[in-house]
């Protein structure tokens, strides 16, 4: 048993106390609960799903990125039987976008990479956000140990949604340029980083000078206090 127990367990249907309140029971097509003596009969009549069918459903959902919207790092590819047909990058094929796209996307390179959203369709904006999202390993670690994941996010998203821009980490610039190139769109980056000269103008005086002035002012205050006490 892992440290801390099994964590939160999934409540099964037909529990005694919830059934007394009319909850946790099977219902018919009219949303009415089956009679009490037919609950277990209905459960026994349900056929089990073949494990191969479950794996097929999970593989299809992972392939289409329809589980949580972010592709797993080690997901099962439908082309695993023929790995020579995969793209050289190992990434899925780009999503078909029917909306018109601008020939160039403007962005500003500062504390983040701010990309203008004007004229960009929602599917392309979502793909941009996915560039700055990744699976949280702590979530799967806690999940495998049956710990609670209520306060642990499954996906860590680093993209910032702004009224007219999308803020991405600056390290996503190359990935963003590669993504836009797949749709024949160029990326224009305007460098707005603070120059070293401007930074030096905003820097405080050296700490040694500031500390010496601070010590001298404190010494003057202490001298005045001593004179006051002597008087």
C-alpha cells in the first residue's frame, strides 16, 4: 500500500446509504429508477467491454488529442505498425484550417513573445497555446500512487491570454515560426528588449555607496540620541 493510503476512491453504484436517498441507482429511458429488486438484475445484464475495444477507444482519443487537448509525450501512434510513414519530426500532421490566414503574423519580443491575434482563426490560436503547454509529471506521479490530484493540474499552461495578444515564453519563438511555416505564414518579430544602456540608467547606485550613506545617517541619529540622553 502506498504511503498515505489509496487516496480518493471512486464510489461504485448501489451503495446502501446513497440508495436510501434515491441516489447512486440505475435509471430507465424515462429517467426513473428501476425498482429496488431489479437494480442488481439490470447490473448483471450489462455486458462487459472487451479490453481490445477499450484500448482502441483510448488509442483513437490519444491520436486525435481529444483527451485533454495536449499530446502526450509518449502516446501511442496509429502508425506504430509502419513507423517509416511518420513525419521526420514525429509530430502529427497539421490541422486543416479553412479560414483565411494573413500572409504575415506580427509579434513583439520582450519579456515574453507577444503575438497579435488580429486576423488569426481560433484553431491556429489554440495550436499556438499548445506550444506553451506540457504534461505535469507531478500529476501522473500522484495518480499512480493513488494520491489526491484535486489541487494538482494535469497540464501546465504557460501561455497568457491578453485582449489583443497571446503571451508565449520566449523559447517558443522557433516552434511558433515552424508552426506558421506549415500554413505558409511568415512570422515577423519586433525586438523590444530593454538595452543594456537603458538598464544601467535604471540601476541603483552601487550597494557599497548606498550602505555607507545609510550607516553614516544611522550614526548621526545615534549621536543625537546620546546627546539628548546626556542633557
